């Protein structure tokens, strides 16, 4: 808009100069120059400069200079005087136009071409421009063009700065509105990683959350994605957990954003995003702080829920799952999972001869033994009394070996009691209650066979 206004102004000055002269001094060349500037102004008005390369942005200025050269030739060949004011205004305003549409420095680079045209005009007697225009007018116009260019460049950068901030805030708001409350810490870690990657437009986001018992849950989204963060990211996470403020950490030519995620009175974990935009780092940190606060609230709620669930599903004496947890494990059985029922042999004698305190200690020892010897995917719970339950996930290859490993580890420590185990492999064609009954039958068979052994439930032969 401003660049087209300059060209229209130059055309108006040329026309006014033409009208102010006597009829004998008027030449048609100034009208051609004015027409060229009007055409260039129309081109500038309807052109989207952001999508044009620099050479095409120069087209109106080149067109005006070409019209100036043509007017010189016309005056030289016809001997008709030319409007000096319009010609000089065109030379001055064309540099201001260059300052509007091109980066700083362009007006200075374009000014020698304008000086050359003015000096060429000086050789024609009809112009009588004088040396003041190329020596003073054009340099001053070039300086004005540079000032205009600097102001426009600053205005554009400021507009982009505000636009970028608004866009990033809108993206944060959109992501947080879509952020659904996770049902588990694993799901929460994945949700936070995806949200961080989208908000900060990063290639890679790593989230590590700490559960209520101190375990770490890592999730990485992006190139080379895996469950475990690399050494550098792991160290940044370790430093960030328990920290207060997000920060930008240099990483080669780029930066990583490290964001602690607090939850209540314990650190929930940390987020590492790489790479993040280099511009406006202070706003990036502020955005990260806002993101961490909002996500931290969701994780804090999850922590509270997990603590309540843990309190309601944990056996007070042994610390492992209680009967409610055991029922949930039975209902979660899938095809290929093994259900193992454990019973302490001679537990009643321990209570009768050594007292209930000694019996409680045996139960606690067995619970600790199960925590140590089970795989990460396996889960245990206390059914009640001296009966325990283990669910071995996808143990269809040899489920008895899982039970035998539990029994052997217990027996190797010279306990006053032994263990008997009944094992049943869950099938998709039967109900989970049927699988429990099968494991219970196998446990009775192990007891009847002499105890201190693991018995697999076997499908009885069909009656003939």
C-alpha cells in the first residue's frame, strides 16, 4: 500500500509539473513517465510482496527508470523541454519505493543506477537538472530509502514476532484442550510427549515420569524412538527431576528444552524437547512453564488417584496386591497367560508353635520373595490367609517353569515352610473363573502328591 502510494505521488507531481508549464515548454514525454508510474503503482497495489522474489519486487522501479530513459531520448530527439520537477521526483521517490519493498541496503545498491539516469539526463539541454540532484538529491533519497527500509523491516519482524507468539499460544491452548486425562502413568507419559512435540514443533520429545514408588517410566516420541532415552537426554532428565524452572540447553548448533514436571510434593518427572526454535528463547521458556503447570496438574491428579487405588488394592501386611487386586488380575487374564496359585505348606504349625508374629513374618518374606523373582510383566497378589496368586503373562511356552522357579528360590533359603503351586493356562474358549478353578484343582493335586511341588492342570481324558 505505501509503495504504491509513493509511485502515485510521483506520477501526480509529474502531471502537476506538466500542467504548470507554458504550452511551449510542455512535452508528451512527461505524460508517458507519469503513466508508467501509475501503472507501476497499480502493480504494487495488487501484488502480494511476501510471495514474490526480490527481482520481481523491483519491477515497478525498473519500469519507472525505463520511462525516465525514454523521456530523455524523446527530449533529445525532439528538442522539446521536459518537466524537471517530475523527473527529479521520480528519481527520488523510486529509491523510497525500493526501501519499502526490499531489505535494508537495497536502496543504496539501487542508487547508482538512478544517478546514472540523472547524469544522462543532465547531458540533454532541455532538462537542465544540474549536478545537485545526483550529488545531493539522490544520496539523500537513498538515505531516506534506507530509513524507510529499516522501519519496514522492523515492523515486519515485530509483526512476525507477535504472530509467532499468538500462533504458539493458540497451539498450546488447542493441545491442552485436546489433552485427555490419562488413565495410567504410561499413557500420561505418551500424551505429554506427543503434546510437547506438537507445541514446540520439535522432532523429538522424551518424557520420564516417576511413579509413587520411585520407579521411572520413560517414553520417547520422534526419530529413533524407543523406551530408553539416550545418555545425554537421560542425564538432562536426571538433573531436571526435582527442578523448579524450565531451561534451554545448547546442543551443537541447536537447543534442547528441559522442563521439570512437578506433581504435589514430589517431582513427577521431566520433559526434554529437541530441537526447539532459536528465536524468542525467553518466550519459549515462558511457554514451557505454562505447559508444565497445566500438564503437572493433570499428572498430580493421576498421582492422587494412583495413591488411592494403591491404598485400596494393597494388602496392609505384605504390601502386595490384596484380594481386590487378585480379582482384578484374574479378570485381566488373556489367552496364553498362566495363573499360579501358591499355598504355604505347614503355615498353621508356624502360627501354632511360634506365634502369629512369626507367621506374619513368613507372609512378608514370601511377598518380598515374589517381588524379587517375578518378571516385570508378572504380577502377584494375596488371596487371603497363606494363599497367594501370580499371573505370568504369555507364559504358554512352559508355565510350570515359572512356578518351579518361585518354589526353588523359596526353598533354597532354608525356610521353615515350603510352597505348593497349582498352574493353569488360560484359554480363550473358557471363562476366567474356569481357569481359576483349574489352578485350584492343580494346587490340591500338588498338596495330595506330597506338597513342595508345582502341578500343572491337565485336561482329563474324555470318557469312552
